[in-house]
C-alpha cells in the first residue's frame, strides 16, 4: 500500500464508511474506516504504537473519537521536525480539514484540547511572540528557592493527612494533590485548591464525556482570579501576566492560566507517581538513589524518557502539502505529536531499558517554539516531592505485587491508578520544619533515607520541639493553622523548668551540607 493511499482526505467510493465492522474478538476489531486503528479504543497504546511503527514507519495514519482521521508521529527525528518547522506545521486548528468539513462536532471529547483559543499554544508569528513573551516573563520571575520551600511545606501538609495511618495510596492521596496545591499557589489562588479542582483537572485530561463541564469549572476559577488581580495586583504569576506590557485582555490571561495550570499539573502528577512507582518496584533504582550513584533530578529525567507525562500532545496541522517520515501529508491534515513512542524510537534508543542519565533529548516537554514554558516548575515539584516524601517516610514499601498495579490510559496520557504503600506510622509535623522522620518513633537505620543528604542525629527531639515556632491556639506565627502542633498541656512544674527550644535547627556546618539545605529551601 502506497503512502498516498493513507492520506486523510482520500477519494473513497461512496458508502465505504458504511461497511459492517468485524465482530468482537476478531483480530480486526477496533479498526475503523479504511482499516485504520482507533486510538481511543485501544487498551494498550504502547503495543499499538509499535504495531503502527512496523506497518507504516515513523508516521502512521489513525483515528480518534468519531472516526476523525489524523497522523501519529512516532519517530524521534520526525517529531523534532514537526515541532521545529513552523513554515510547514502550525498549532492553529482553524485550518484543520476535519474541523472545517464538520467531522469534529462541538461536543467532541477532545474539543477542550483541539478548539482554537486566544493563547500562545494555538498561534504563531507576532501574536505568538506577544503571548509567549508574557508567559516567559511570568515564569522567569519565579523565585525557585522560595518555590522549593513552598513545595516542602506542601509535602508536610499533604503527608500529615495520612502519616499516622501507616498506609496510603500515593497516587490519589499524594501525587494528584501535591502538584495542584503548589500550582494554585504559584498562580496566586491557593484557596481554590481542593478535591473538586483536582478531579476537574483529571477529567479534562482524560477527555471524558464530562470534560467540557470540568473545563468550565476550572475556567470559572481562573476568571475570578484574573478579575481579582486587576483590582488587587500582586507579585505572583497571574499578577505578572495582568501587568505585562503586552496588555493581555482578561480572556487572554485566563486562557493562558488554564494552559499553565493543567499542563503543569498533569505532567507533574504523572511524573511524580511514575518516579515513586519506580523507586518502590525496583530495588536497584532505589539503591542507586540511596547510594549516591543517581540523584533525584537524574531519576526524574530517566522517567521523562521512560514514561513521559503526556503520551501525545494535541495537535499540529499541515499548512501546505508536504512530506514527513515517508508519508504524503496534505494541507489541512492533523498530526499528533507523540512523545511516548518517539522516546523509544529504535533508531535513537535501540535498547529501551538503557540508562539515559545525562541525556535530555527526550520529547516529554515538546520542543520548538511551543516547548513547555513551565517545565522547570514541574521539575522542582517532582524532585522535591520525591525527596521530601522519602525523608518523611523512609521505610515506605509497596503493599501489593508490581503486577497488580494498573493504569488508565487515554490518548493524552497513561495514568497510574493507585500506588498502595505501607510504612511505620508517624506523627504529624509542623509544616515549617524540613521534612524528616525523626520526630516520631526512631526508624531502623537501614531505612535512613539520605539522598545526597547528611546522616540525621539518632536522638529524637524533645516533645516541646514539635511545636517550636507555634503560637498559642495551635497556629503558627504567620496565622496559618498548625498541622504538627500539640495541645497546650498547661504550665510546666516550677521545679522542672523547660528551656525554650531554638526557633529552628542549627544549620549543618559543612559547605556541602549548607548548600543542600539551601537547595531544598530551608
């Protein structure tokens, strides 16, 4: 079969689409018009992508919901060509043939990702430079040391919810909550962080039947934030967008906030879950971290190769007739940028299990002019989130066999359903303390988690130290509710005076230890 016969705008005999499909169980089941694979019906996209690679090469024809045709770019080099050739390919869906011809309905499940919106992700040229310049300015204004401190404190808050139970699901109780808590803070709306916001974000990414309603819920919150920043300017991400010289309108600001929030949240939630899963199922991976052969940032980069947070990114469109990966692409054709199969392209990575330390040429964050602007924020959340959790719960272990772990998969991403673990129950900690396992029952020395850190003192702190820096009424000096404080037991007997503990632990003396303390935000 020639490449031309796979064009998304072929001349087929009338009634070809009406041919009866194969019965369930038949090898051809799941195929659509023209014998093309339906991506949204696959229960194993990894295998499907490899089959498409064998049959068609680095660029393959496929179908999405409602049998809408497009190309899937499976090759690493072809993916780079796609994102780095603005003269040939654009992200402006208004030129998409399937959309103009009415094949994509207004209620299409992927419409939140596909529909053109006034934001940099869907434009090019001067308009793109204007909007992307505002985003880049807001990102560059991020104080990453303060961000690390906030991530550490968010870890404390989230872990405090389950640390005393001795068991948890690190997906639903940790990986899905920490990124949203941090991103709401970064944007300037910490009060909007709750379970409903987390659920709406997940629903949008999965492209479910309620994705449009979930998108509306998120946009309402972002519209409120934008209006608030017009009246009350602040030095946060939204404040920088609102005050940027480019003069973004309220709609432009809120739409760009949506892109940053959802992209950073989904990427980080998946990345965090995947790194923790790898630490728990692979003793060698964990020993490399604990032994210093691998740092947490290196572990994060390895997982960006192996399990990119987004399997595919919607979408690019051909501005002219062209050729890509041996396929004839016609003007108006849609193309899926697919980091997951591109990262395991045999021409770039003959051994998919190979160690990729030091190599950042993965496509997890896209590339070209539309490369993810918030990737460094996502990296910080994932790196600190892994390190701090293992500092709090050094003996955490998986509560099931690796084979029992399951994933839900959509065209956009592959999401770990749950990661059940158990650990030694530990008391809550004050959020302003550096994450540590030492304020509870002593952990066995064999589990002393020290990723690039220094050995902790064996002696547990005095009980009064738990509430150091906490004012009367169980609230910290900044007015926030104390998570790790203890009830006031009344004045101590006069015969046994208790000296006040220091406001915070004495910093390590060595230069390397001082650097690590600074890097972690404490």
